[in-house]
C-alpha cells in the first residue's frame, strides 16, 4: 500500500486527468485529492511510483533540482566535476554516484523522487556550487 505522507491516507493509482484536466497516464494520487494536493507519477509504462508522494511545494523543489541536476550530466559536465573513471556507467548514473557521496546518502536514497524539501535544498546548493565553479571564467577583480 502506498500512503500519503501528508494526511496518511492511502494513495490510489488513477488517471492524471483529474489533476491536469487531460490524461498523461496514471499517477499515485492521495484519496483526499484535491483537498490534499499530493501525488506522484509512475515510471513509463509501469505502475511503479517515481518516488514518494509530493505536495505542491515539494513538487516545485523536485522540478528545480531536476533541471539543475540534468544540466550537470546531460552535457557531460559531471566528468570534470567528478573525473574519477567508473567502468560502464552513464553520465547520469555517475552524477547520481557523485551526488550520493556529496549528500552522504546511500545510492538507494539518492533519487530526486525520494527527496524531501530539505534534501532538495541541500542538493540544489551542492549542484549550484559546482556549476558556478565550472562555468565561471577565471576573472581576477584586483585591477577593477
Ligand atoms: Zn494526502
């Protein structure tokens, strides 16, 4: 049984049309929806939840960290952030390995869909920090 972490009710697998007005497949939705605005999507073509149910605040945080995290691995930046050679691993998986080390979490816990608000904030800080180091040109301000 999948439970809503906010109101402790059961979540049921329902069509997303009740959320968005049109269908984007199924989601696990709190039975108290829309009073309790809490749901989570599923892995493509499965009933498997992408993580824990999230309310609007947490969904917004997860979207933010996802964008930033994707920018770390999609262009290959992860390989300069974390140059260690790992055999047969995608940039995405490598970025998750790196993030789990930075956040001191196990690999099972290191999924954006599992993060709470505090973990999203922590991950965002970590990612923003390394990205700014990667893209900042080496400008010296001494002469300004
Ligand atoms: Zn609920």
